[in-house]
C-alpha cells in the first residue's frame, strides 16, 4: 500500500465544512467522490484539521492509503480536472507508511481577515473576510493578544461540541495583528486548537478593539474557563487555514516526493 499526502486549497463558501455529511456538499465528500474512481479504490482521507462550514484553506493537508500505482502528478492533474474551481489539489507526495496528516502535525497557522471600513468590501473580497463597519482600534487588540501567547488553558475560547476533550491546554506560539488600510489580519499559530477557538479569540479581540473589553481583561477570561466569559464567535468566512507544519524528514522517509506546486 502507498501512503499519499495531499496539499489542498479550497473556497469553503458553498460547503458544509470539511467532514463528510450525507446529503450535504462537503470538501471531504467531493474529494472522495473524485479520487475513488481515479484510484479504483474507496478513498478514506485523514485530515490535519476539520474546517467548519464556510471556512477556507490554502494549505490543508490530508492523506490516504491506496494500492493504486498511478503516478502522483498524474493523479493530481486528473483530480483537478474533475474538481470544480473552488477546490485545488496543489501537491501530492508519496510519504512514509506511518505518516498521519492529523497525528503528525506539529503546528497549524490560521489567518482571520477583517474588512474594517464603513463601506462594504469589494465583491471579490467579500467571501473571504468579515465586514467590520464600526470604528476599530487595533493597538489595544495587539496588547490583549500578548496575554494569549504561550501554553494556556483555552477552555474559555472553546465552543462546546458535544465531544468532551481530555485537555484544553494549547500552546499558541504566535498571535499577530496587522492593519493595511481597510484590511486587518489576525495570524494565529499553535500546536493544536479547540473547536471554534480561533474564531472565539478573534471575537474577543474585537470586543477589545471596540472598547467593550480592556486588554487586561484577557487573563481574567482565561482563568474563568467558561465560554460565557469570552467574546462572541467571529463569522466563518473570515477564517483561512494557511499552513500545517510537519517534520518533513520523517514524513518522506521511504516515500517519494512529487513536484512542488505554487
């Protein structure tokens, strides 16, 4: 059996998230529908992180095992010819048999994009950002963000999913804010994320940016370990999974890498 790793980009606007759901369009469901007949086997994908409905990706990673001997680049081209314009397989690598896109992930990078202006965003940007039409002060948001970097208990920023976790401890290694005219971008990197954690972090930072919370309120929110203590959940369309990091030397051991794609 070969183990193939896929680097995937998608526009999540019309999908009900990554995970397969009977009768609903999902990214996973569409990929399985396309890859299975090409490889002549039923494809079962393992994904780095399940994105919610409306969330986008530039660097999602998944893997599957197959007995097919089809060349990785040929498979990539065949899949893209059958997928619509909103899903792109950027790269396929043959990796070590033990590699798992989920369990071998070392870090993930998400970006949340805001259009902070009284006027609405142009139509080509609207699906990929959250329109914030009120005044927004980014400087106190950046100060608040400093309290969220490091190994913390992020229970207050987890939306209950019905599946209890053993731990709500995460290590956020980066939480940066930047503004360029109307664009405000929040970049978050960490070893793991709880359900809706990034969107809840952004929603809380927006409460700071509008003056409803102070930067020094963040430690109190963390200590509360209650979802009600934090701000609202920011809308899905502003969130994009940018990248997943792995130990590449270990991932490609005994595997054969395919060509890099832009």
